């Protein structure tokens, strides 16, 4: 099996970027001890304060699928998604890739 990298761009409702980022980090806290998750980054930039970028690196596809279900059902994720105006998640061949053409 091969590693799976995902890159997400979530646009918060106006003025809610910081709150969204904090909720996403809370939702991801449970991944710290998950052996299938090798990297989870949540990033905001000053020039786009309501856009939150998420980068994930997983050991393999089965590790990603197993953990996605428990994250989707978490109270933190439910609260975060109420703040999202638009979202896009792309699976990359590797970190730094450009995703599907």
C-alpha cells in the first residue's frame, strides 16, 4: 500500500476563519495517537483570513478511511462544518503535488 496525501481548502463564513481553524484543530486532536496519520496541518494566512488550508498525510488508504468515519461524527467537526461556506478536498499523489488535472 502507498501513502495517501490530501489537501483541503475550507472557506469560512465571513469573519469566522479563526474559529473554524480552532475547531478543526480540536477535531484533529484525536489523531495524535492514531498510527495511520503521519501529518495533519491546519494553516491560515494573513491575506486570506477566512480560508483555512488542511494538509494530511496517511499511511495508506485504509488508514484514512477508518479514521474519517470517527472524525466526521465528532461534535467538533459538526460545529466546524456549520461555519464552512465552501470546501474542497483533493487527494494528491504526494505532498506538493497538484492533484487531478
